[in-house]
């Protein structure tokens, strides 16, 4: 939903892309689906968007 809200303020919004990213944003981190699989099914733009929204587990978590 945050993705859709952020995009909704832009007149140049690609609503189709926003919906795809909203639906797929946790796919890589929560399933066994790979970037390459998303790229093959939905294209590079969607795959890149999903990758940008995926938490990088290689990064050290911030100490609280």
C-alpha cells in the first residue's frame, strides 16, 4: 500500500508497475523465488523494483 500511495502523488505514475510491486515486494525475502524468476515472468523493471524493496539480509542489523 505504501508503494501505491507514494506513486499516487505522481502524474507520471505507472499504475501497473505500482500494483505489481505492491503485490510482489516481499516475494524474494519470504519465498524461494529468485530475482531471475521474477525477471523471466514480469521483466527487468519489475524485478529491479522488487529487488530494491527486498531487505538485504547480508547487512548487519543496527544495534538498538
